[in-house]
C-alpha cells in the first residue's frame, strides 16, 4: 500500500478496548461472487443529514462481513475521502477525471486501511453540472462508468452530495437502490415529499424505476427531562414517516433509528468506520443491523 495511505492515529484519541482495525481486504483483481455488484445510493437533497456517515459505516460493516465494498464519493466536498482516512491533497486521480478526462476508473480506485475500496472525489466536481449538461445521455454517465467494474465488487455504495443536481440524478440512476438518511426533525416529512417527487419524475421522464430500500432516522441528543415531559421526538417522526410510506404504497421500506453517539465522531477523527473502532457501542450495533438488513434485502431479491 502506498505510504501516503497509511493513516496516523492521533495521540489525543487512544483506541478503546473494543477496537478492531482488521478489514477484509483483497486484491482489486479478485472477486468473491459471480454476479454483479449491488449498487446503493445514499441520497438526501439537503446537507448535514448523515449521508456520508451512514454510507461509510454501512460499508465498514459489510467489509467485516466478508463483502468486497467500493465507496464512490460523488460529493465535491470529499467527506467520504476524509472519513476513510485518506489525505485528499495526495490523491492523484478522482471521479472527475473518470467522468470528464477519459481516465479508467480502475486507475483511481484506492484501497483504504478499513478494508473498503474508494473512488475519491475532488473539488473539480463543482463544475460537473455545467459539463454534464452538454453531454449525450448525461443522466447515466456514472452508471456507464460503474458497469466496467461491477463484477469485481459485492457492493458499490454511492455517497451522493446534497442538492437536486445532475450529480444527484446520476447517483440515483447508477444505483437503482436508494437509502434515505433523515434528521428526526420537523422537516423530515417535507424531505420525503421532495424525494418522492424526484423519484417520480425520474420514472415518468426517463423510465427509471428506483427502489427505496430503507430510511435511516438520526436521533438527536436529548436530555432525560425532554423525554419524560415531551415524549421521544424520534418516535414522533418515525410514526409520521411510517404513515407516509403506507400512504404511498411502500409498506416494505424499513425504518432504522441511529442513536446519537460521540463514538461516530471519534471514529471519523481516526479515519475509520465505527465498525472498526467501536463495534459494540449502541451506534456500532445500529449500523451492524442496517448492514445485515442490506444483506437480507439482496438475498430476498435473488430469491424472487
């Protein structure tokens, strides 16, 4: 592995006793299955909802479950790059080069210390919208790129940046399956309405069917007094989301709650998924259940 990919752990954040830095890494050329990778996009048109956090932590658990996982960072901010402990300043090729400079995607894929593979982003993606508009079939540029490597991974997780942009549409089209992270706040219901409109537009205008796999509700940190006198705020939003899914004929979509935990931020500081730093914490177990549900969902698809 290149020296610049070796992440130095900060001395101010010692590893806790349940740390596990073992990843299930293999050579890029190898493959653990005979089919194509399952592609999943983590989507929300607003920032700060936990898309990257969820994407990285699900990827970490899938890797620990002996799955070969590729994360595609489709956000110009490059948060997925940082979350996997890679120094963006030292990246020589990115997704931008693949989409607009005829660079092979195999040339930019990095192996990280977490056992998760990564297609890094760059700030150059900020200009992608303008360049995509002039391209033929500009909604499936990413889909075309991923087809060339889909047989070399079990899962391809796409971290889609905020905004209802062509980048976001490319992420949804390339994946087909989406996971929607939500804040357990008052705008969660409104967000679902917006995403529903986007998905319906894609189906009506482009003939693209999108499968909503699950919704992830991020819990807030609340005091015990808030819970006693006002009730559990996350449960209120969860009930609203359940009603939304039922009224839109999507009763099979699962809803997961992700507890607030400082372990997530400690893991981010270490450039590792929480599965590798605090797997036995409440939030670690929550993401493990989500990853297991992803596996079960795919198994159910193959069984049909």
